């Protein structure tokens, strides 16, 4: 998507190991990471410690074109970034409250043509994550019609209307009592930069 539409600037909320932002930094001019300070009680370092698992925080987020902001995304001033952000990736606090505030802050500051990708629209087994979907729906209201899910991963994506004609979209009702979501097929192939 970034290469297809020649998108240049990327902003990620929630950089744990840095896999996503590291890959994107190879094809974007500037990447922004908004993630919890290492010493914050809600940081991945503390979460890993509490869960008794290894902490790999930001091991891959080292490219020179990644700019780091260590703060709570719910209180970050998105207007402090001068560049137009083409793609946002929300992968921070996965609670209803966290997703609601991150989505609200981004949509209050994004440009009309910006894509917004949300992590964890689905749980293991491709089951819809109601808390995440409801948080996004409650922020976007009618704009929720521009939110889609993928068949091949757990993400949801807000696709600006001008780009929707370029995606193979299919109607997908995720529950009879709830709003419809749509899906699109994706394919991923390596692109080796030499």
C-alpha cells in the first residue's frame, strides 16, 4: 500500500520490538514512534517483567529515519508533528479506552487522505475483537463505513474514499446485530532493497 500509493510518512503508536516500524522505515522517508517511556508502569518493559517473558523493547527500531517520542499516546500533541502523515498504525493500549483515545486523537489531526491501520481487530482464530471494533466505531460514527478488515491478518484499516476503488473490497457481516464490516484480500511478497 505504501509503495503502491507512494506514501512517505508513517506514525506508529506502540513500538514494542519494532518489527513494523523497522520494515516501514526502509520505504518511508520519515517514521514516528509514539511509545511508553521505558520506566512507565504501563511500559512493555514492565509488562514483560510481570508476565515473566523476555523484554525485546525496540530492538529493531533503530533506523536513522525513525523519530521517537516516549510518552503516553493519549496525551501526545499530534499537531506538534509538522509533516503530513500518510499512514498511522495504532498498536498501543488494546483496551476499549486506549483504542478509543488513540483513534480519536489521530482522527482529530489526520489529513483527509491518510490511512489508519488498527491492530487486533481480530483475536486468535479470526474472531472479531468487539472492544477494539466498538471503540473505533464510537469515534468514527458514519466514517466507520470506511473501515475494513483483512482476510489474512488481524488488522483493520480506514481507507480514504479516494483510494477505495483500488482495493478488492468484499462485504462481510461480522454479526447480525452489529454494523457490517468489509474485507479485502492482501498479498505480501518480499521486496529486497539493494
